[in-house]
């Protein structure tokens, strides 16, 4: 693991790191904020932030405004990239909803994507092991959240790994990627035409199929232009109601899909996770 | 004035705007955050943030983490660009310390720069008039701050306009640009070889020449790699001591020159200004 950069911020250290990833077969970059509470060798809880389409680790690291809250609560925040990248990684450079920047936190099953697009394994296995080995992380106390495609990632990963994450929340998540216009084509290419296989990466389907989390926190901008196509938070509301999963979904009047929305409610989410981790 | 973008954030509105500037003879872009307190037609104080070398309005708008504090305090934050830009504006594209992105908040006197590089007039006259006409701004209650080259801008502009700004602070300012290695060549090209003329844009010289502000707040990273060349905060300390200007200068252990430093102390600065505006 190489250190790309590391600088003091809000009393802790904001770093960016790079490593040769085994799961995605390419170099991967990620950011880690270590809060001041870990300075004396103590371990602290780990909060995973998964980013949305087109993003790298850098978007939330630059614009997420999470460091003040994470420093106050004493939690590590890890922000992975959203896909494999680089020479040899199959991509559609003109398509922002597929390929690089659009890994959808799944393990692809179809050629030629299955060799590299394994973000589910990367985020749930390889990167946690690397973080545990290199940072003062209490891996028994993890939480996960994300934005848009990363909200989908957080929901599905928490649902598929009961007990591993003590808390799960999302900003404007894609709650039903198997029907959303901006994810169906990607799911078909990554997972193949059999839509039964897509259920393993669809939060509403996972809930219908019996996966459970103790509770969920979701904030959604009411002025988000993608409400009726990509997002449809009411589908998550329905699924949670049927399953008896407590969901705190708040529609935020006037807010859009950008980091100007995410950053507004970031401190609330970090504090909510910290209280549960 | 055209609206480039506007989105709700932290209860207010973060906008980016563009206009044909008379002083700099080119289109200029700037950002304005209007806090929720102005929603009902009330005017609120205006805090000017001047950015550093290579920056546009976007750096602090994305990474500055000022919105939460500005929304709490009820102040408008305006972030201008750092220079004129575009076709017809003389530049040295390979030189980050001169030309576009390096206007040094002065009015150039030398050809071919004097036609466009008039950031002092732009920031003190043209843009305030535009802001007053288009935003719920109480222009009797202004404060000014900035980072690095923008810290130089804030200090010199406050010193040269006694009474106009109720408060002035800086992050890692260039306190003596007429001697600093990274500004001397620019001053020579913008202002000519007669260094007497440079004193009008040098905070320590302005103080020595009798300009006064009621007090100053400065934060400086102790791990900033530019301490001994570009910054030398002890020169400002000397000048203020001789002049009897109260200066609260804090060296911040471990912090560098980046926005990871600026954002850490941003909320403190915004609150400090709000208490004085």
C-alpha cells in the first residue's frame, strides 16, 4: 500500500492510498480519515462511504464535509473508488452509467467484465483486510453508508452481511437497480440476461427475499431530478414496511442530488452511525 | 449576471454566477452562499473570501466547508475568482505564480497587464456593487478573509479601506509579497520596477506606512512547506506589534497549506467574523 497523500485535518489525518488489488486486478485508490481519538494507539470504529456514478474516492473526500463530524465522534471514514480502472479494464468511456466509475458494488459474472468488476468482493473483503492491517480500526464496529449508486451499495452490502455492519444509511440511494433506467443496462452487461441473478444486488429484492437490517436512515432531496427514474425511494419504503424494517426516510425540500445536498446532512448521518457503532 | 448553478445547501442557497466585468474586461465567475436567514427578504452581512494562487471560486466553494457555519451565523459568503481569464487576457500558462490564477488583488500598472489585471478594483468596487444589487446583502456589514495569496488580498484590502470591513482574517497569508520569492516576479511585471509602488499592495508596508485595522485573526499551519519563503508570518507579527494592531496569530501544529487546513479552522473564522459584522 502506497501513501499518495496525507495531511492533518480537523485534528486527524486525511490520507489517500493506493494498492494493487487482487480482486479487481488493477491498482485501486481510496481515502481514509483517521480521527484524533486514534492518535494514541487506540482503535476506533470504521464507517464506510460508498460513492455514486462517475465518482472516485475524491468527490466525497473533497466535498463531503465529513471530517468535522468524524473527528468529533471518533470514527474512521473510508471512501473506496467506484470501480476498477486503468489499462486492461474493459470500459465504455462515453457511458457514465457503465464501466469505469460505475461498478455498482457487484461481482460481475459476464465476460469480459468478470475479471475486473468485482467491487462487491473488493469492498467487503479485500479492502477491509487492508484497512484492518494498516489503520487503527476496530473491525468489530463498522457502519456503512453511501450516495446514489453508493447508497445502493451500502444498502445491499449491509443486507447481504447481517451482523457485520452495526448501522447503514444512505443519501438518495438507487433502491431498486434492477428496474431503474440508469442501472438496468449495466446489470444486464455485468450479470447477464437472467434477472433472477440481479436480485442479489437489489435492496428491495433482498428485503423481499428475507434479508434484514435492524434499521435504516435515508435522506432524499425532494428536488432531485432523478426521483422518478433512478431513485424511487417509495419502493424502499414499501419493502421496509412489508418486512418490518424501521426506515427513517426524510424527503428534504428543495435539495437536489449533489454533494451540496449530501454535505448538508453528512454530520447528522455520521453522528447517527457513531451512536450505533 | 447569469446564474451558472444554484442549489440548496445547509438550508441556504449556494450559487455560481457569471458576468461581463468592466474592470477586468472579461467574463468573471464567482460564487455566493446565501444563508437561510435571508429567505424572508431580510438583508444579512457579507463575508468575502479571497482565494490563493491557481484557484478559482470553485476551490473554496467545494472544499472550504464554510456553509454550515455561514448558515448558522446568517452571513452571505462571496468567493470571487483570483484573476481575469480568457482569450485576450495576457498570461503565462506555465507559470502558476503569475497571470491567470495569480492576480494578487492589485491593479496592474504595466502593459500589457494593466488592461485586464485589475482585481483590486474588481473586488473592492465592481463586484460589491453587483452583489449589493442582486443579493440580500447588508453592505454596511462586511468582513473579508482569504487564504495564501487571498490572505494577502484580505489584509491589504482591509488596510486600504478603513471602516469598510468590520473584520479581517486570513489563513496562511502572504504577509510581505514585495519580498516573498513567489510574488516578487509578479509584482515587478504587474507594477513595474519601482518597488516604492509595491508598498500599496504589501500588508506589512501598508501597516508601516500608517494603515490600520482594529484587529486581525490569522491561522498558519506549522507544517506548511512555504513558511520560510512565501509566508513568513513573523513579519506580520512584527509589523502589528510596532503599530499596536492586536493580532491573534496561531501556529497550528502539523497543518499544511491545503484546504484540509483551511477547512479545519473555517468555522472558527466565520463565527469570529459574524461576531464582529
